[in-house]
C-alpha cells in the first residue's frame, strides 16, 4: 500500500484503539494492525498510541552551505599538503593558501580570506569528509587473524571408539620447573588414538616454525600416512603454517573446544604416562638438555611402541551413576597397527621384522642407565639415539 493509504489505515486503527474499553478489544485491534501493517507488535502499540499526521509536514528549508566560496581553495591546499586530516590542516590553512597564491597556484579574495579565517576545525573536518582522497587507504581486517583461523579449523573431538588408524592428537608439555619465566624446553607428543602409537620430540621454546619442524620430523617417520591432526587452541598449533602443511598433505586439521582437555584425552594421558613419569617436572632450558631429552625419547619410543603392551577401551555401559568400561587384550601399539589392516604388506613385514629384533630387557636397562645419570651440562652432551 502507498504511504498515504498506510497513514489513513493507522489513523483509523488508532481511533478504534483509543475508543476500545476492554483489554480483549485492544488486543484484537493490535492483532489486526500487525497483520495489515506487517510490523512487530511493540511497534504497532507505539504507532497506534501516537499516529502520524495524514499530511506529512514539509521539512524546513535548510540554510545555504557556508564557506562555499572558499572550498576550491581549501581543496587545493589539502592537495598541496598531501591530503592531511582536519586537525593537521586547520592550523596552517590560511598560511599555506597565501603561500600558494604567491606562487600563482590560486587567487585569494578578501571574501575567501575571511572564510579561511572563520572556518572552524569541526566544520573543516565535515567539508573534507565529502572530498575523496586519491591515496589508497590500507585495508584493515575487522577480524583478528587468530579468530579468522579459528573459524576455518573445525572444532570436534575424535570418537572414543574410532576404528581407523591415522587420527593423531598432538600436544605440548612444558619443562619449566614451576616457573614460566624465560626460555625453556617443551615436549611435542603425537599419538594415534586407535593404536596408541606415540612419538615425542623435545624443542627449545614453542615458536610456530619450531613446532612444525618437529612435527614434520615425527610424521616423516610415522608407520603410515595420517589422515587427521587434532590439537588444542594454542597459537603454536593454530596457525597458518600448520594449516598449510595439513592442506598440502591431505590431512584434516581440527581443534578441540576451548578449556576442554578431555577433547584431547588420548594425548593428555600419554603426556602423564610417557613424559611426566619419565623425565619429571624439572626445568630444562639449555640446548644440550633438549638433546638429552630427545635421546631418551628416541629410545623410549622404541621401547613403548614395540615392547610395552597396553589396553584399549572397546566398550562403555552405564549402570546407574557408574559407567562400566571394557578393555581389549593387552597388545603393543605396533601390533594394533598391524592388525588394523591399513598397512601395506611391505610396511607390515618391516614392522614385524623390527619388532622381533627388539630386546625389551636391554632397552629397559639402557633407559634406566640414561635416566640415572645427571642431566648433561653445557660441556656434556648426550648422543642421540635414532628410532624407527
């Protein structure tokens, strides 16, 4: 309907609304107004209480825009000073105009000079806002880079009964001795949620590129090509470097919910069992100590993945307030990988041959000997042991 018809309908409904005596009558009129006008009920109440006039009042005539004669001069001065803001332009406006006039770039009259003297800084700012600067303005993203990245990385948690190996959870463990001051070492833990196969690497600091370098080192030695990487929301993981690496290797990159450690339950359990119980809570902040940690991890990764049997949760049943959990027969992580059927025959034969060549007692004694020695100083570095 036209605006004229709309105003007539509103006036008619407003008269009915004012004459209505009961609440039900007013409610029915409001229902009709909402249906006819297509507006919200609250808006209909306000409109019927104060209906518009049938004939809209003509707007008052605005006074002519001031300083029109001086605008060409202001624009030329603005251009000469490389398009400054009003705060910078206003104090030197008249002086610069006179300078340009002496060089023959513009002509000043008494009226223009008077306007340049009288114009205020806020008025000058309003006049300049209507002008278009040819200088390119830097584009500033309204969203923060981290927020943009979080929106691109799905927020999920792997199912506890996931059956396809290759879903990796990753996390960092601090070795700060109880103080976060200064530079200290971290342990990067990577675990497969299906088989429990786990690898670790120590690094000094947690820069994004350093974490990615160690993650690449671990994945290069992984028994199979992973299909997923799941991390927490730390910036050492949630960054463009890791996202690009996952995309280029066809790996699905996901993250856990903020402040929900149980979304990374498998790697959190490995942090306690394979890091804290192994090397403790001491502070490690020197390169030789990082080498010592990596020599232990290289040996212990072999010991854990090829020799130590572990149990895996295969069922849950709630009985009242309790949950009964069922575990499978204890097996080594490598045995679970082989039984999953995702490895090629060549990969299976290589892992089986390497597993049969391992001596658990020798590995155990070597680890006990390394852990019983003092942590190396700057003059005593540990020899790294390569793992398969």
